[in-house]
């Protein structure tokens, strides 16, 4: 059974904010919206830490989309070789730069529809860029941690990120859309790891239907009526 209570999600957010007060923003390092876009594209199937290691030199050498126009993908290999899927990402960075220059006056778009026209940008990337770069909530960025946490909490029974996003949008206040993504990521990195649950340390262990900690609070609570 799926938990679809606004009261429940409010309790989850409250506890996670208390547990991870410094985690409600991206861990990617950037100084402008162009750099944010590139960093988020590079972060696919790669840790933020790994991306941050390569972007400092990358941004210093290519500070704007115009600086990539005459490059070939292999020109970028030396800069991003250490991260996953670097060949495909090199190609997409150049294609993204060309589209920004030709269609958007070298500026990062401020809406999901236009952002998703850019090579390398799907819903997750668009949501992160809008929320982090512009303070605009048009959706909720769903990554693998969000998928794991949503399923374990009983919020969803699918690994489809678009379905999970729709579920969370229905029950989460709009001003918390960006926060819930980062908070679920923080929880997923800490105690709710995909391969291992550390329920005894989790701040949600008394209200989570997947918890291995079945204390009195949990037993006496009808979680679906929270």
C-alpha cells in the first residue's frame, strides 16, 4: 500500500531537515548558470565529488558556451576523462553549447520545455538547474537515492522516476520540492543506501514501512493515517 498523506510527508521533511540541515542544496560547485548546467550534465551516473574534481579546470579553460563551439569531443577528453561516460558527455557538452549560442543567445533557459531541448538535459537535469540556478520549482529532481527512499517509505512502488516525481508533487508543498530531493539524497547516502539499510541510525525508523527497527512507536502507529 502506498502512503500518500501530506501530513506524513510533512513529518518526513521536518525530521530530515533536522538531521541534514546543511544538505538542502546541490553539492556541485559552480559560479554561474552556465557552469551549473555543465556540472549537472556531467553528474549523470557520477558522484558530485568526482564532477567537482574536473570542473575547476574545465570552467577555467571554457568559461562560456562560445568557447566550446570549435571543439571536437576528443578535445574535452583530457579535462573530463576521470568521470564516467566521458566520451558521450564530451559530445553532449559541445552540442549543448552550440544550441545555447544559436537558439538561446548563450543564456541558460528558465523553463523546463526549453531546457529539455538541450542535448544532455532530461527532466532531472532541468529540475536541478531551475531550482538551484533560478529558484524556480517546476518539478522534483529524482535520482537513484530518491527512488530508493520513496519505495522504502511506501510512497511509490516503481523505479520509474517520472512516476515517482508525480507522486511526490501531489503530496509535497511546492516550496519544498527542491528540499525533498536533496533530503532524500542525503538520507540515501547516509542510512538508506540502495545495497544496505542502516535502520537503527535512521531518523525515520519508527514511521518507515521498510524499517527493520520495529519499536513500540511503530507498532502502535497506523502509518497510512499519519
